[in-house]
């Protein structure tokens, strides 16, 4: 067998048992790995009504068949579990070198079940697997945990761990690997915390094999050339990182500002990738097998916010920046460092602080609630202080760490939470860019951009172009991106490889690695299968067509200033067509025929 | 009229924006004037032959000129023009 | 003209494409443990450094080798080559190399040491960042010297 290792590792933390089972290769052909296989395992093994933070939930770490090879920028893995934030199948994708190391240790997936009686970490060295006491590392930040676990295992081990936020079961806690890469969204860190699992250290000396080495090398050379020749994949991302997007979204009038009260932030340029490259960038960094190097090693000298680490990404710079009415890049980067160190999602936390700022300005909450802090938009020290408190869970921070939906609802104003299916929407205003609104509304994990990145076409002119202001054709565009990403994530590839290559190149590399022939159609069908599988899970969670919605503000309150002034999102013009093109009924339920076509029924 | 430059375009112009008291009549005229001012790196980024380089993104008042009239987009004194190379992230 | 492998840690992003290319070239599969080049990353500092055999002129591994398996290549200049047929796997070379650039791999019962892919190093082809270079032996000294000269130039330009 090629591409896949053929072995899945199962660890039951309640019983303390470790078992190895053969990976179901029939399923692997249809679901690839990572997000697809992880989701399939969830559907087969976890009852839909399971409490996400109970021992019955499972936590799956899964790389893809391309992970561990030199397919360009394809060394990723997915953390799959039932999401504490919103009950969906969480699939949080991360890079770094953890996924490849899991493959070299011999595993297509690691399934963690049950709950340890006290804090433990997992040490995987090829086929030697141990559950070890973690009482000495519990409470530590993610970089310190990584160092401490390495000192007890192997200095070259790859470590994924939670920080204090995951220990406190924050539903927006993440899992960090190699100190700086995040499986960020939907609260996967809280599931790890609920299992008393602080960290996983992996060291592998095995190999990932390839069915047709010559064909694979040729396919890789071709894909590399395409990415390197692309202005974004080849030079742009390395020079400026993802934060370069601040300006183009702002100039388009679609940079959500002050909790989406506006779509334009006059001083946004101070927080963009150009400023970051000029002031904070130490060097670019790449994940395993990456040829793009969007990672930023950054340093802040300003004594008030001094620090050293990685980031911020665009989404983080927006969440702590424009969305909080803040243009101080040093403070933004500091907030980002704090989140990484404590293991909490930057998008959700930044957006939650923005929501709290609006609650404060409306007088719904006062300084009595916020531990004496004047939590107004644009208050830079207050933003950093609230980030710190949310990270450690102290005072008002404990409420912020619940995410904006729970926060706003507890004060009787859920409409001020900028979320879809309770997950914070990212840094693209659907009033200025119609198609991304449809994606937020229909996305299987709620407010999310990566699984339906229509921005590439609507704003970034990547390959094709579509006017962001129109609704025509957007249902089709969304579906294409959602399906493509489903397959791409499951193969182990990075979304940014699409700035250069597409389904054709990915299918070719996949075929050469695995020896299973994938046409472009089959590749896209895998993505569609995965999308529908996730949809079926959501329907079982009680989500209905009413939840395929946007925050009311985005439909009824026009953008106040800037280039997209006066615009709202027209979701109602797109959603029925979306259902129809998906082969779902008018209630958004996949038809029998569709499920049969996808081998889901 | 204000013209704003971003990302690598900024490295070609050496400044992040410039104001013009007399707006050229069309985008084509503006880009030709800018190419004359900033030199070949800018020219090559802006034009592919006589056409607009597909790898440049130009917004006039926040609207991509591809949805306006391309190089023939008329310009007025109160307009804001933003010039980007292809960028991405997420 | 003879060529040498040069490393530029300042350009390295830690992506390890070099390791993948090396192991793929030698084994047609991906096993970083089999790579003759290793890129180490210090995550706190965000620094990465690629390490590989320097093909020393006065090579310790050649000196200690009792069988002549480790030898200066007669066909390729600037290559210290290893002959697996002559090698008795005493591992003396791995002890002698001051950099740890010669390694014994139990899985394949081989000495792992960079062989420059016999004059066409795959790591150089696959490094996306120019952190590894295969250059003329004279060129490498000249370019380094010139790079330093350029730094001086900048410094003096600023004061004058
Ligand atoms: S293995 Fe070590 S001693 Fe031998 S040539 Fe290479 S660097 Fe020099
Ligand atoms: S391929 Fe180049 S940039 Fe990547 S780790 Fe190796 S030397 Fe560094």
C-alpha cells in the first residue's frame, strides 16, 4: 500500500489501552484521509447526541495521503471531533511537521477516546506508545509545554498540545503544534482538555511510500513550477504573509470594522502585511514541504507589547485590529502571541472582544462587568488586557473565553454576536462581497472562510473573476470551492497551493502516490461526499434551514462608510439556488438520489 | 485625485500614495503617466503590451476596473485609485 | 570546474524539502531519517539551519576508514565518496566526523553521507528558497567575499 501507512492508532484514556488496527482502505479511497476520514470515523463511531466534552466524544488526529511526501505545501493534518462551540464536526486544519511525523511513526490516524483520570500526555515513538503523567506540565503555556515534553521524550519530537485555555475548557480553545501552528477553530482544544490530555509527542523513523515514483516526481515538478510562477504562491505570500489582505479588503470596503458596524477602517494600512514586513518581520517560515513560506517570525520591541513569536495572520490582525477599532500593530501582534501561548483561537477571541466592546458602548455591560476596564472600541490597552484575561480565564476573561454567542446571549443580545452557527465569522464583510456571505451561511462548521474561499475569485482575481457585488453565479462558485476544499483538506494539501494549482494537479499527485486513479471529477466528488456527510451530521444536531443564516446586521444594516457604503448581503437571492444545485430539497436536506450518488445511503 | 499603492507596487513607487491635482481623463492615461514617473518595473506590472496586465488589481473607488471599463474607465478629480499586485491569504 | 555545496541558513525556512528530496533520490520513498541533509529548526527563535557533509579536503572520515571505503572520489572533484562494497560497517567514520555528517542507518545497514547525488544534488533542486546552492568552488568564495564587501559598502555609504 502506498500513500497511506495502513495503520490506525487507537488510544483509550479511560482504560489506558493502546491498540493498532488496519486502516480501512476501501474507505480511504473514498474519503482520502484527514478531514474526510476523520469525519467518517465520527459518523460511524460517535452518537450524534454525545456531549462534546464528555468521555464519549472522540478526538482524531489525521494526516492525508499526500502528507509526508514532497508534494508542494501538502504536509497538513486535521483535528476532527464534535465541536464544543457548536456541535458540528469540527475539522481544524494545521500545518507544521506534526502530521508528517505521525505518518513516519506509522499512522494514518490517531483516535483518542475516553478520559484520563488525571493529566497525561501521549508519547508515540513508532510502535512504542505510552500514556504518561503530565501533572508537571499541566498549567503551562504551549511553548513551555513543548519544551518540557521534549525534555522527557526526544528533543526532535513533534509536539501538539493545549494551553491553559484548553485546560479551562474554553469552547474557543485551540491545539498548537510546534509552538506556533494552530488547529484553531471550533474549540478542539477544549475536547483535548476534557480528556485530561495535555500533549501528544511524536517521533517517527519510518517512511511514506509512493506507488509510482517517476510519475509522482514529474507531477510534483509541474505543480511546483505552477505555484512558483504564480504571483501569490511564488512571491507575494513569502514577502508579506497573509496579512497583506488588510488593504485590499479595506479598499474594497469589505473589512469588517467595530464588530461589523462598518466595512471600512480608515487607518487599516497600519495593521497590514506591508507594515508588518517593515516593522516586525524577522524572517519568513514554511511548514513541512512548503514552497510558499507564508509564516511570519515576528518580534515586537515596543516595551508595552514586547514579544517574540509568529504571526499575526490576516484573520488575527483583523480580529484584534479593525474589528476592535484598533490600528496599533504592536498591540495586535502581542494579542496574537498571547493567544498562541495560551492556546485560544484568535478569530473567535478577537471577534468576541469586539462584541463585548459594542455591548459596553451600548451600556448593556459596564465597567462593573469588565473588572473596571473601559472596554470601548479603539482602546488599545483594554484590548490586550482582555485578551490576556481570556487566555488565563480570570475575571471577565472567563466570559470572553466562552465566545461571542454565549457572551452576547447571556446579556440578552445574541444579535450582537457576529456568528454563523455560533462560530465567529472571519475577516470578509458579506455586505461588500456577496458570495462569501452564502459560504458563511451554509458552511458546515459555521462562520468560516477557508472551506469556501470565494474571495479568491470575488476579490483576488485568482484565475477567474466575479464581481463581488452581484449574487448571480455565487451559489455555483461556493459549491465548487466547498467541494474542492473538502477533497484538498482530506488529501493533506494546503489551501494556499490553489494559488498556482487546482484539482487537476492534486488528483494527479494523489494518483501517483496512492496508485488509485483519481480523475478530476472523482476528486471533486470526494469533496462533495465529505460536504454532504458533514451536512447530515449537522441535521442530526438539530440544525435546520433557519440556521443557514447570517447575523441579521449583515442583511439589514447597510455598510456606513467607504467604498461599499449602502450595501447589505442578499442571502435570500442565493440560498434557494444553492440548495437546488447541491441536490438538496427546499429545506436543505440532501435528497435520497443525491445521497445514493455519493454512496452515502 | 488620490492614487494609493500597495504591497510590491509600493516598492516600485517608493511611496504609498500620491495626490494629483489634475486627474487624467482615463485609467489608461493615468497608468501611462505613472509608468513614466516610476519607470519600467511599474510599467511592466501595469501593462501587458497595450492591455492591462491580468496580474494587477486596480480599484477605482473600491470597484475593480474589470467591472467598470478597464483601461477606458473614466476618472474624476474626487476619485480614489488603489493599485495592488495579485495578493492573497486567508 | 569543480562544484561545492553551500548552505545559506539565513534563507532557510525550515520546510525540509531538502530532506524529502534526498531520501526520495536515495530510496524512492520519503523517509527523512534516510536523508543525508537535515534542516534543524529552533522553534522559539524561528531559526532553521540545514546541515550536510562538507566534503572536507582533509576529511576525518577518510583518515579513520580502515578499508578505504570512504575515499576521495577519483571521478568527481570535491566529493568524498563511500563504497558500500568495501565498507565493513565499523562506523569509525561516523565517530570521526566532527559535524555528525556521516551516520550509520541500521534499517538499511548503510553509512549515510552526502554523495552530492553524484554531482547533481536533488536537495538543491528542491530547496525553494535558495538556501542550498551547488556552485563553482571559486564562485562560492568570490560571492561570499563580495557579499561581505557589499555590507562594508553599505556601512561606509551611510557614514559618508
Ligand atoms: S562526513 Fe564529515 S568528515 Fe567526512 S567529508 Fe563529510 S563533513 Fe567531512
Ligand atoms: S529545502 Fe532549503 S529552505 Fe527548506 S529546509 Fe532545506 S535548506 Fe531550508
